[in-house]
C-alpha cells in the first residue's frame, strides 16, 4: 500500500497519523469500461487551475458513464442483451485495437496472459449482460443505485482473498454510499426495505454487481505491468468473443432490418464515448489526482442518471428518493478527504 504525502517525506509526518491510500485505492476505478489506472498522485507543484480542470474532466467522464443506464433502458427491448453487448464490445475492441497497434504494436501476449484476460472479461460480460437484461424490468435509477454497491463488494472480496483492508474514512464512505443506494431503491420507505421489496430487474442486476465486484480484485492480481491500453484491448476483445458465444444463436433471428437506426447510433455511442473515450479520461485523471478521488466521483452516477432521465423527458422520481441521492453524494465527499489510519506510536 503506497503512502501519500503532501510533497514531503513520510518521515516528516506526525508519528500518530499517516495519510495513505488503501490497496483498493490503488486498484482500478470501477467504471463502465475495463481500465487499469496508474497510481501516481498529483505533483504538489501543479497549479490549482489544472487540478480544477482534472476534477471537471472526471465529473464529465462519470456523466458520460451515467448515460449507459438510461440508454440501456431505451434499447433494452430492441435486440437481445447479448447481441447489443456483442455490437458494443466489438466496436470498442476494434477502436482500442487500432490505437494499441499504432501506439505499441499488436503482439500475441502468450497463453498465460490470455487466460488472465479471459477471466477478467468474464466478470465484465456477466455484469453488462445482467445490466441490459435487468433494464427490461427495472428503472435506470435503480440500476445506477445498485451500481454503488460494487465498491463495497470489492472491498469484501479483497479482504477475504488478499487480506486487504480499508482505512476508516474509506470504509465509512462505502457504508454511507450503500445506505444511500438502499434509500433510492426502496424510495425511502422502511416497510419496503424490511420486506426487501426488489423487483425482478433489481435482482438480476444485483447478481451482476456481485460478480463484477471481482473485477477490481482480478485486475490487481492479474496485471503484470503491461500498458493499460494493451490490457484493456484484450479484455474488450475477449468480452466480444464471449458475447459472440452467448448471442450466436440469436444473431440470425435478430430483426436487423426492422431495428431503428437510432438503436445502432446509441450502441455506437456506448462503444465509442462511454467505453473508449472515458477510458482515456479516467486514465488521465487517475494519474493526476489519484484513483481514490476518481473513484469517489462514481457515487455521483445516481444523481447524473436523475438529470439525464429528466433531460430526456422521463420526469423526476418522488421526493422521498432525493435524500438517498444526497446521501450518496456525501459518501463521495468523504472519500475525497482521503483515508486516515492510526499508526503506531514511536
């Protein structure tokens, strides 16, 4: 676990307190794409205006990611979920492959790496299939709220698999974020909460989140120092291959000609903007303000989904939902403060 300071040696810090990121902070941001983030904190010499721009880019990237939920809701019934995801990941892999070819050169990574990439891709495939299948039965807001449980699940898996633990602030933030997510899902109704009043779509997406919680753990364990873009390309490619295996039987029966062009346009948007472009945005931000603060902004996604839903004419949810959104935003602010752990006395 790497220590974070303010430009001074860690030996100059007070004996009682050390500010550091947890191991999960050094793991990739769990977003709408497969990307491993470098863990380089911002240089203390960087101008404040530059920091503000990086935070703005991070917010814009999460706003872009949040569109996946309303867009998924719009096109969930157009084609089978596996077919939609096959198109999305095939286009994304093609674009990322072209970038890797010209930047690094494409080369066979070896069978050992192939199995690692395939294992990571499996978590991605299950998650996004569950996402699009669930959006046939539930709302974009519910799925975006459930998505905030992924960091909690990753923390649990990392604790049992790798013995990793979170700092107090980060643990509190994850707990607060989970409370906010539950509030949104159950619309602030304690009766529904006690009855676990989840619809079919909520349960499907929750299953996807349970699997996707392994994504960050697998990335951390399987990364061997290769450039981020190379690992991302192979994960995207294997995701497309796995979706081909899942959706192969549906390709011939799919209503390709009857499907509106807007559906293909939305799939292209998800592939190019929500996957490839946000990859570079998150990578740019993580190397300047650190993955902890980048990941904190993922808690804004339910609020962004509310804005997107309102913008496309779906209206706003009940007022009892809004406190849950506020709680989720508070969780983000807690993470922004960093992780403070008590160190031994000297």
